[in-house]
C-alpha cells in the first residue's frame, strides 16, 4: 500500500474517532431530552437508539417552573459580570506584563501560575470565610469576585500572548507620529489583540457558567441560585434522565450563543486597526 494512502487512512480514522467522541455525548443529550417515558423505562428491554415518541414535555415542564427563569437570569448576570470584571482587570495587566520588562516580572508570572495549581476545593474554605466576613455571601458581588479570581490568571496569560504577537514596530511608529500611550493602547494595540481577548472572554464565560464549588459555598443556602445549583437540587431526588438532559441542554445553549457572538472577533484579521 502506498505511503500516501496509508497516511490518508490513518488521518481519516483519527478524524472519525474524534467526531464520534465529540458527537456521541451531544447525540445522547438530545436523545434523552426528547424521549418520552416509554423510551427510558423499557421494562428490561434494550433502550432504543432513538425515542419511540419524540416529545417536548420536559421542556414545557421546565419552563413552567418560575424558579428556572430566575436561575437563568442569575447565571447570565454572574457570567457576564465575571467576564466584564476579568477583562477590565486582566487586559491592562496583560499589556503591562507583555510590553514592559518590570522588576520581578518572572516572579509575578510564577505567582499567577501558582494560584491555579491548587484545586478549587482546597481554596474555597479560606475564600468563603473571607467573603463571609465581608458580608458578600449570597450576593452577586461575592460570586462574581470569586469567579474573577479563578478566571483572572487565564485572562492575563491569554492577553499576554495576544499583545506579544503584535510587532513592536507599530507602537514605535505611532509614538513617532505623536500618539500618546492611551491612544496607542486603545486605537492600535487593543483592536489587534481582540481575537485573543475574545478567546479569553469566551473561556471566562464558560468557567463562570459551569462553575459549581464556589457558587455552592457562597450561594448554596441563599435565595440566589445558578443553573449548576439548580441541577444539583434536581439531582437530590433522583429525577428522570430526560429532565436532567433537558437541563443540560439549557446549560449548553447560552454557551453556544455566546461563542457565536464572539466568533467574528476571534476570526477577525490580525491587522485590523493598524492602518492609519
């Protein structure tokens, strides 16, 4: 067999395996979300590959729950608040660390890495105790600050890579033409870094949207709840699989929408904003 044909078979097989691993959970999620009770409780018979009768009753049941709407709003507010605060704090820090050789720069970067080396469960106790002393438990502010603490190192590192990829010549030419530091940052460097920063914003949204441990300790006993806490609440009484799948679909949809909204920025030309 020719080497080219063998390479093609290997790459095709790898692609098919990757597609199977990616699409199988999505297929199961959609299948159970649309399944009727007879397709799940088969009385010992094999579970069908597709529901006997497609139904949207679980979606109607879920959206008839008033608590579900407040939970969605809470999750969106917390996720967008985390993205905003993380970008406000992380982008200037990434710019300074990427463009200036500060004393102790390597130590600062090492400290940022060290923050994320500890598992969340190990850091939640002191953080929760500190926030409780500040009366930030059961508040949007407390959860947003906690999620920002988790996301900020990633935003800084992704932002550093985005700013370091921009040639220094653009900044020097702008300085020669009379632009000050703020004009250079906001008019030249920031537009060029938007693709990388959009990836950082998307990752921050995903982190906050799916986060459970900090939300549970800071909101678990209060009136504010997120979708992950709502799912945990439903799991406490062994709900049917189609209800869990429906909640999981609702967890996934905002992530897909947010990704599509940022897609044009992530694929934007790297030279946008560099022409005077």
